[in-house]
């Protein structure tokens, strides 16, 4: 049986647009799972407050070995994420298996519609909010075109006589 208080609190927080409270107070597992599913971020976390075997807060890590993590608060040093979650407690940061994160989600017994809504909300947050802009994967096609355009521009200026060239314009005559 789902925790009715969990459902009502999440509904209230969603209605008030208090997304930090949604995803920092229990919903971090859903947020981290969406980061893994959508962007391939490695789940990381801590075990504190709920016993040494239970996760208390999780986040995503873009690159293995990076000390920066991402949760609902944005990109921060992992030590700051820990401090925001548990204060000055001395806890170990560890890699977390995706299956364990999903087990924690299952244990919360979210009704299917609420879980879908929370996942969609997490997606919308890290797709649109400015503090998550850095989380977006680089579009390799656009990047490749950008590099090609730079190389083409560089090659075209090599063939022009140096006296007619203005680096601020394409044709050296003030035309863009």
C-alpha cells in the first residue's frame, strides 16, 4: 500500500512548483534514474540517516572520476551535495547500481500516474531550466558542422590577397 502522505505531499509540492522539495526529499531516486536513462549519468550516493545499508540521497555524475554531481539543485561539487543532504555528517560517497536506485523507487510504491508525472517533470526540468544547460549532451552533428564552417572560413581566407581581407567580414568589403 502506498504511503498516502507521500502522495499528498508530492502533489502539494508539485502544485506549488516546489520542485526542489519534490526531488530533494525522497524523489532524488527518480531524478537520478531519469539522468541515467536520458543522459547516461552514473548514479552516485550516500548512506546516512536511514542506516548504513540504505541510500539516503543520490545524484548523477556525468563522467566517472569527476567530483561534480548533478541533482535537483544543479551541478555542484559532490561534497556540497552531501552537505546539503545531511549537513556535517561524515559519510562516504559511493557509486550506486542503477538496480538499487530502482529498488528504492519501487519501495516508495508511487502510484503509476504519479511516477510517470514525476519522471516527466524531471525530464522537463533538466531540458529547460538554465541550471541544467550544462547537462545536455553535445549535439555531435551541430558540432561537426560548426567545425566544418570554421575550417571552410579559414581556408577561404587563405586564398584571398592579404590587402583585401577584413577578418570581420566575409568578403573583405563590409558585406556579411
